[in-house]
């Protein structure tokens, strides 16, 4: 596959050629929230990025949304994504022992590996509502199925919002019939699933499969209660590829493991987290399986990673995206654990917010991560400046570093363990006063 050594985060605001590293980290974003051209270069070299692409960019997918009054604001809050034909389906769900009614129902429906539609509401989680919650989730599936003329068992349900509040089923019954799914409805669908998100998170790419053009479109929400494994996020991916059902499940899990399970905003997870992948086969390609699925897996990984970085950059109260790269770890499990622990450390997040190059907090988080570390071999870099070499501090200009951090929206922490050949990347954001303000009055 082209560019197997993937472009990584730039080390300067100008994104010069010298700033490209060939590590398995997918692109970056730089100051001012503009997209780094090298992330777009990466996508366009490996895949064909679709301008203004959405979850309905793949053939045969439609979406629509309405304002049902579930959220107090006059915003879209109830939506349907559907396929013109039945799909093979895969799902990954929260590991939280408290599970919402939509998660319980959707796990039941997707167990057969088939689905044709997803109905989603925002503003109410439909979690911790006992038997009534499950009745309401089934009611949403039934209403969407009746609207689309399909079986309720072919409908997946997702909800996001406040826990412990009943769904306003009278509003949902009145508004689901008014949803009009169209090919252009992907952007409205994206906005309808947002809660505290400040910007949409969506992407679509074309992938070549032996001369046949396949499309993968994705959408996600979630900027708080974000932490591995699976966070307060919803992710919906639609493709027109013909894919082996078992491969589809494995491919989604792999993509989630290297993306959504490598992001931490605040260390909490929710009862509603889920990622769904629907494949309707309308591209007419040779069926994709383990023998020929490498390109499809790469594209799926890239799409999910883009969505994850969008979530981290938009984290509640966030001003900076943090990327933690662990290199030369003893094994993959240790690399992942080390990267996630540093990215999720409140002390690291607070230091980054204050533009404080306090690398001691990074090292302390690494040391408690559970990954094997030998201090005398450890190298640490902040935005490409070496601050520790072979376990000892290296001189650097603290004021210059503080100024560089204050002028950057993207902070890269690189840890080289010198114990093996494994590596991993995790993402997070800084911890600000605004995060406390948002979450101190979420229901009031």
C-alpha cells in the first residue's frame, strides 16, 4: 500500500518538508485550526478524499434529520441513516458495565450481522431508565422501521445526552415520520447527533479495489466523557463495498483499536458509546476478505483516525490537540498503554494548557502506565525538542519552549523507550477552566 510509513504530525507551523516523519500516525493539524496540508496529502495519495464528503457519500445511503424538541435549543436532534438495500453490519460498544437501552437493543439486533438503518437522537441518553428505557428504544426502532418499510430488527438505535432522563416519546412519535432521508442529508445527520460538540466531524474517501471505486463515509460526535476503551462517542461509517461479514467485524475492531480506543479527553466513558459500520455492496466489487482487504483496512483506519483527531481537538474546553507518540517499546500492548496513560494524565493536560514544558509530569505518567520502561534508555521530546536523553535532563531554553507551546494548537510528545520495535500513538487535549465550567452545570 502506498505510504505504508504514514505521514505524521508536523513539527512546525509552516509544515515544511523537513517536518514529515515516517511513523504510523495519520497526519496532523496546526495553529489556527486549519488542516495541515500533509494530512490532506496523505489522504489524497492513499485514497481520493471527497470534498464536502459525508456519511451518505457511499452509493445507496440516505440520511435526514429534524428538530424534535429533545434538546432545548432549536437544533436538529433526531435523525435516520439508511441504505436502499440491506447491509452487512458490525458494531463495537462501550465496555462500561452500565449500558444504555439503545446499546442493549443494538447489540441484540446487530448480532445477526445485518442492518439497514440507524436511528439516533441527541439530548437524552435513554440510560438508567430501567424497563421503560428498553421499551422506548424498541419504540424508536419500530417507528423508524415503519417509516422505511423494513423490519425493526434491521434498525440500530443510538442515543446521546443526559443520563437518567426519559425519552420524550410523544415528540419522537410525531417527528420520525417527518424525516426525509436524501443523498444530501449526511451533513444534517452529522449536526443532529451533536451535543456539546462545537463543530461537525465527518469525512468520506474513495478507495480503489482492483479497478473498482469504493467509498467509505464516516461521522462521529463526542468531546467529553472520552477515554479508552470506547468513550462517550457515537461513530457511524457507511460503505458501498462488498465485504465478507466476518472480515467486516474484524476490520472495524482493528480500526477502533488504533483510533477511538487511543483517545482520552477526561478519563470517563459513557453507557452509550458505539461505533457502527454498514456495508451495502452496491459498488459491485470483488468481495473483500482477509486475502485482499489490506487497502480497505488502511482506508477505514485513516477515516477513523481523522474522526478521532477531530474529536480530541474539539474536546470540551480544549485549546490544544495533544499527540503522544511512543516509539521502540518492548511490545505493542505496552506501547499502547504508555501512549494512552500520558495522553490521559490530568497533570500533563494541565501543564500543556498552561504552556508549561514540565516534562517531569510526562515521565511520571509514563512510569505508572504499566509499560516496561528503563529510565537510563528513555528519550523524551516536546514538539521535537529533546528534554531528556538516556534518562537524564538535556538543556533547553524554557522561555522559548513556553513561547512555542503558547503559539501552537498541536503539541507532540514523543517518547522513545529503546526496548523493542513497537510503537503507538494516542490523542488527547489540554485541560482548561472552560472544561470545568461546562461540566459543572451540564444539567442546569
